[in-house]
């Protein structure tokens, strides 16, 4: 119900990739069942991009990655809307469009490749503990992967962050903390760096009060050095941290 009108307006296909950790989206069969259980299959065509294989696409920033590993069905589309739920994240500090575009579009093996900052190329190696890496390198690898998707579509992308139900935990957490912050709104841009920066700034400058407090999310972002993904994304030329907020309501 939350995304139905948008998807139907653009006659879109909802795309996903399998995850790198055991769970309901780890295998194609279980993932399809999850898609159906949550109602996505009923509102629009759906596609698990890496259901039948994966491909490697180029990256401009080779600091950590030599390529990006994505589902082969990425070739079936000419453009993408990156619709992200902005919130905290246990590893990244926060999850916005940059994380959604890197980890979200990567195949299950691609997710392992990014998490290890290029040290391993399969999820089995990651779970074997081979791919341990410095935290900032993981954030930089995410920025590099996000840039590769933007370049793959030659900039034909729209970025949207939904700043509602802002928990310190990602939706991938089986038992996320309850949101302590009120709803902020929905932000959109053609520049993913500007968009994530604007959302982070809204969190850090939030007028907190009892029962509606951004302190926990701010601590989560700072403790994980979360802003570094934005810093590196700007450094490699994906976008700009300078922006202007324009209200359209």
C-alpha cells in the first residue's frame, strides 16, 4: 500500500536481489514467497535481479573494488527509481539511497564483495570470516558500488528517501528498536549524495523533545562514522554535499 501508487504511476517493476545472510530472502524460492507474503507481487511485476545469475559492471573508483557484482537482470531496464526508507543501520550508521543502491542492487555475492571491501567474491567466503575489513573501507566500497549503478543507467535515476518511522535499526533487523523520532517527510533528488546529506542534516538539526528525540539515531550515525559514505561519494564524483531544500507541499 505504501508504494503502490508510485509503482503504478510509472508502470514500474519492483526489483530486488537475494541477500548474503541466511533468512527469508536468502534463496530464490524463499525470496519469492516473501515478496508474495508482503503483497508486492499483487500490485506490480516483481523481479529478483540475480535469480538466474550475476554480472560484473565497471566501477570508476577502484580504491577497494575492481568491479561491482549485480544481478544479470539489471540489463532489462533503462532507468531506475531508488526508493529508500531512511533510518539507522547497525553497520553503516544510517541507510539511505547510497546504501540502498550499493547493497540493495548487488547480487548476494556482490553484497559479500562490498561488505568485505573487495576481499572476497562469494557469500560463503564472507561467512567463513575471510572478508574482515576496516569499517571505513566498507563505507567507501558502498559509495563506489552506488556510483557504478548511477553510471550504468547513465544518470537516468530518481532518488527518494522516506524519512518516516526512523528507528536506529535497519528494516533487515529481525527485532528492530522502536522509532524514537517522529516522521520528518519525503525528500527526493537527482543527486544521491545531496539527498543523503540533506537527510542526515535534518536528523542532526532535529528539534528533539521528550517522546520525539533524534539523539539515538544521531549516536548511531556518529558511532559508525556513517557520514563517511557521503564524504567518499562526493570525493569520487558521484554528487555534491551542497544542496538547496525546496518544499513542494
